[in-house]
């Protein structure tokens, strides 16, 4: 199943090339969720509601995907986690010359030593919202990633059970301003955490450790790889994060980017692609508008 959020916070099930509105279910789920709950109520309720959502979608009229404004599929994560330097060739490219200088040259390049980092929830956007580029005098880079969505609460999760905690997968785009500041600070700019176009449930991704990824800027291929090259695979990433954090439904986990990261400028279109079920994430870079 493919779940999306669109337009004015509506919930949809994507079937073929159309979005079928199931917002009434979202409203009911949210109304019954405790205000103080950690995580996203819809993702927490998904196991109990999935059959009803699929039934509702079949009877709901469809709207072409091209006619809706896609938002982040997850409305309320408790946190956004991200794995640095999790592809060997990306580690190599970031340890050299200009790349090392642009990243401040002070972060360990081994994921086990560096640990994962957090991105601000306020930086989360969907494809329709665009990336408001800040600091045009500095290098702003794209990083395509497979993002996983946590499905249920867990801590100290063993590797053997890690995939039981996954609600689904999305395409992710981890944008970053290069510089000497802390990594999380530079990667938490408004609009620098892109997620979409929808969330795909795990039954549509037979092996998350064998998922192709590619990114084009306009017509230029910049990144092309596969999650089979991850240093910490999906299970190990979940195990690793849960040793430090309690994971909650709707938590987002960017799993790392392959080699080929590069700069973008206002007006550029970024196209991220993967397995057919994950769709295509297409988003435009725009100038940041100053003011309140």
C-alpha cells in the first residue's frame, strides 16, 4: 500500500496514478489519539486500520497524482534521524580536498564512531513545497537516500527483529549547507529534509538492502547506487539507533547517501528515483524569501 499526504493535510491511498481520499479515517484516528502521545497517530494505527483504508480507497473517487500538492507522508514524527557516511565511496569522496574543507574537516568518517545525527522536524517538507535555498554564497548539496519509517515503539531492538519495527519506506533528500558548523545545524534549515512522494509499506519492498537509488539535477545524473552498498544495513541501523533512543511510530530514518553529492542553485529541479513502488520524488530549488 502507498500512503500520501496532500493538499490541505489530506490522507490518500495511491493506486496506479491516482490518489484516493481517505481523510475521514485520518480524522477519526487523530481524534482518538492522546494529545501527549509520542509519534504519529496515523502510523501507530496503521496495522489496525490498513484493511479499512484499502477498502475505503477502492470506493473513493481517484484524483490524478499530478493534480495534487504532495506533502511529507509523515505529519508528526517525534524525531528525524540520519546516518552519515554510510556508503564507502561517499566516505572516500568526503575525505578529499574541497569536500573535506566544505564539511569543516572535523567529523569522523566512520559511522560507528560518528554515530547518527538528528535533523529538525521543522525542516521536513514534501515535493510540492520546494527547497528554499539559504546562504547562496555557500555550497548547498543534495543527498538522495532511502528513508525508513518506524512503525511501533521500541528500544534496544535486536537485529533479528529490526524489520518488525518498520512501517514503510520513502525516498528522502537530505539537503545540507556546507561549512564548519555542527552537522545537525547545517542540515536542519527549513525545507532541507525532503520526504516523498508517498510511503510504501514493507510488503512492496522485498529487500530494503537491495534498493536502487538515483538522483538527477535537471537532466544531469549525479548519484546512482543501491542500498546493497550500505556500510550499516537497514537492520543494523535500527539496532544502532535504538541503543541510544526509544523509537516511536512515525520516526523518520534517513539511511545514508551514496557518492556523487553536489551543489544546487535556485531554479534547479531535483529528480530522485528508486524501485517502481517508491515512485519519483521531484522538487524544485528556489530562493529563500526573507521576512517573517
